[in-house]
C-alpha cells in the first residue's frame, strides 16, 4: 500500500508542477487536482504547498 501512496503523491506533485509551468492560476489548479485525484479539502491544502513553493 505504501508504494501506491507514493505513486499517488508523485502524480499529484507532477500535475501541480505542470499546471504551474503552464501558468494555470492557483485556484484552477487546486480544483483540477482535487477533482482528478478525489482529494478532500484537507488533503488538497497539503498538496498545494508544492504549487506555491515555486
């Protein structure tokens, strides 16, 4: 199970970075990632640190 979680986190991180590189606004990126990965609001906030870090 740990391997699947690591893969999921990597996918989310890659998607966040790609959306940022394409100039997608934070809120749009947040909603798209939340939708595609079926994240809760709390999970989404944790992952958005990647988006905001760059």
